[in-house]
């Protein structure tokens, strides 16, 4: 058993709700009290469970025997998944009124940029629930069972997905082009050309992602947001963001969001999850809209 820490406040109910809505069958189990999932790393595989203790601001991590040899890497990935190193006071100072209603909101990360890339591509133009169902089908097709936990399957390795038949993936319920983009992504990971870690220049990295088959601007930004857990990403082309900023162009939205640097990713989350939020109409914003 291992223990990780965080700085309060932390809205675990929201975080578990976010992850639960996107949980992939065979990979993840989310309850009100804990999160559990399969994971594979450096030839080792198993499951882990995390249980937060709000009173002590600690996260208890239990690893199955298969993951103990890579415990340090597992803990580092879990820290990123749950954004445990965030300093909420710095974020609150930058967001001001925007973050006041939900001061414990954190940026959900991912266990790997590769996995998040696959899930982002599967989520194109479909609902959150449909994306999770598609991911579950891909896992069932290409994933490897966890030896010490028969109820779980590991997320498909890049090698397994790279070798998949695009027509078999298409038969799961996705366009052929999307299936091909998944295979291309997996092959680039196998070849070592996919950026699994955040590049020094996030903006340049997102532009480079858009040169890959099947990855447009939204997908590249979302991959950076969660796969790299980039703290300063905003999605002015997002459907809900455009609704919140009614009457403004993506360029105007982008300029408006400059006020929240270098924590625009957190601003994005707050806007997504604050019903009825609208931009202010003070003199500064009137200038933006001209």
C-alpha cells in the first residue's frame, strides 16, 4: 500500500464523476469512494485502486502483485491522472470569480498519452457514452487479459493496435478513416515518433499533432489537455465553448481567454461545468468584440 498527497481543496466527487462517465468496460471501475483500473508498464501488468481520504488529504494506492516491480512509475502516472501536484491557490488567483464556485476542480490527466490519443480519436463526433462504448469494443478486440485479475483487460498495446485489421475496427462501429487513424497513431508510438511526453513548446506540439492522419485541431488540443496534462490549453472551437461565448468568433474567444494564462486548461473546465456561465461585458470585453 502506498500513499500520495494533495493540496486541498479537491473535489473528488466531481473527479470520480468525470472519470466514471468515461469509464471503459474491462479497464476501469469507478464508485463514489474509489477508482480502480488495469495498467501495463514495461512488461508488467496488474490493477491498482486509489481511495482518497479527504480528512488527511491523502490518496491510498493499492497495487496488485504484478505492478509492484514498477510501483514508482505507477505512482507517477497516478499523480498525473489525478493532478495531485496542482497548487489550487495559484489557479484560484488566476481564475478569480470563474473558479470561485468550484475551487476543488482538478485537470483529469491520463495514464498514458498514447491511450488518451486513442480515446480522443474514438471520441470524435460522438457522445461521451458512445466514445466509452467504442473504446470498450477496441479493448475487447485487441486487449490482453490481466493475469492476476481475470475481470480486467489491459488497454491494447501500441503493437497490438498497430497490427489490427482496419476493417475489423470499422466493424466495431466507426468510420474506416477513424480506424486507420488509430492504427497510424499506434504505429507511430511503436516507431518512437509519437510524443508521449509533453514537448517543451505545447503550441508547436499541438500543431504537429494536426499533421497526423485523423487528428484535427480539437483532437490535438484535447490530447494535449489530458494526454500531456498541459495546464494552459483552451479549446475555442469546442461546441460547448462556442455556446458559452455566443456571438464571438474563435479568435475573439481565444483573446478573451488570455486573461487566464497560464492556467487556461482549468478555466476551460470551469466554463464547461458551470451551467449558465457567460463572458462579462465590461469595457475590456467590449474591446475584444469589436
